[in-house]
């Protein structure tokens, strides 16, 4: 099938808007009345929301003759709210979507497969879902009245552009901008880290403080989205690689021990029934040139399969010439490869016995 890189969700897509709960929605890409028992739940990255990742149009087109539909999940931290989000809340909402999909589809179509897919920082959500304790640990401030949620297992997991936010911002600092030299940006960043560590919360340690927009605008985060000190420290993880923060899952300098605590815990948690497919972009703009993408993915494969069971999907690869979200004008071939890998992976997941 020929895929045009200019295809876009902006043209309009048929489907169903699902209200998973009063504050959580997902859009199911589906055409006609053909039964679709299997589901790909898609989670975007920082700043993404419904309809912002263009290659979903290609996947939706490829799914037309298959028993799969896409649920584009709109997390509470989607679009402009990512700076106040956290992975724990994200995976609670993904769990709610998984349960909803099963309850919604099984009475009509029988037991179907459910796969979760993340793009960019959405990969942190996918990894956190399948590797952290179940129920997850409570946050000492925001989960005081939280009722522990047991996450249901999923049949598969896909990560597209699983990049390091920390290494991305360090590369930004190294390059500098027209406005600020690398030395000036480093000084601004170091001061922001110090301020965030010294004043992470206020109002009796119950409310997030916010990094000034004048600061985030100068160091690569933009000056339109509020970014809490807590999430800033998680994304930038200034004490890495010795003490990586929650969001620092994919940096190239993390120790084997750290990978054992993340990728290596997937088998023990029992939340991934199938395999993990990782699709890294070969020309990802947010990845520094010092990162050897192939070697990094080999380390992930070794960590995830260290327990003896093979969780790494052999279709995983660095897609040649692919940009971060495959949205540039020259992405026809990378998008074709992505669709081919994802549909092949889902076909095998569909055939696998539970």
C-alpha cells in the first residue's frame, strides 16, 4: 500500500467518541459497522492530544480490513497540560481505558486483544504501565486520598520514538539559541534546577510550584505551557545517571542496574502478555548525535530478556531517516515501514494464545 506522508487526521476521520469517565475521553477510529474485537490504545507525547499525531491516519487506513481499531486516548495531561502531569496518573487513566475497552467490546465481539502504544514521552507511560508495581506506589502529596488501582494486563506494548527528555534538553543547552549562548542557557538551566529543588512545593508542601515561563521559554520548553518544578525535575533528571528521576527511562548513559529495574522488571510484573515492540527514529531531532541508537536498543533487549523469557519483539528497529513523529514531508518510506511493523506485530499478537 502506498502511504502519502502528507496524509493527516486534520482531513477528518470517522469514528466514535468514548467517554471513559467524566474526565477522560478516547476517539475510536473505525469505519462502517464491521466488528472490530481488537484494540490499539494510543497515547501521544508532550503536547499531543486527539488528532495531533499524523501517522495515526495511516494506521487507521491500514486497519480498515483488519479486526483492529485505534483508541486515541486523551489523557488529562494532554495538549497544554503536560507540564503538570505525572506518570502515575497517566497509567491510572490508561488502566481505566483498558478496562473500558474490554467491558465495551467483549459483550458484542468476545474476548479481544488490547495493545498499548506510546509516542515520544508516551513511551514513558507504556514502560511505566508494564514495569512498575501493581498497584503503583502512592505519591506522598497527590495520592493522599487515592484508592489503589490494579492495572489489567495487556496483550502487547509498542514504543515509537522512546527518547530521553533529559538528553534532549542537554543537547538544546549545548547548541544554544539565537537569543542565548550555550553558556547563558546552562546558567539559566542550573539556576532553574536549584530553584526547583529548593522550592518544589508550597502551601504546606501540598501545591506544585511552577517554573517561570521566562525560564522554560529560554531552555527549550516554550513559554506557553506551565511546567511544575516537580515535572521539570522529573523530565530533566539533573541527578542522572547516578540517581535517575521517574521520567528518565531511555537515556543512553543509564547503568545496567537502572535498566534491570525498568526493562528488566517487565517479566516479574506480569502485565505484558506478549512482546514489546520498539521503533526508534533514525533521524530523530530530539536525540543528540552522541547517542548510538542501535547499541542502546541492544541494551534494552538484553535487559528485558535477562530473565530467560523473550519479551523483545524481533521487529524492533531504528527506522532509517525517520523523524521524531514521522511528520516531515519526506516521511513516506519511514511511515510505510512503521505501518508494516505495527500491523505485522498486531497480526501476530492476534494469533497468540493468552
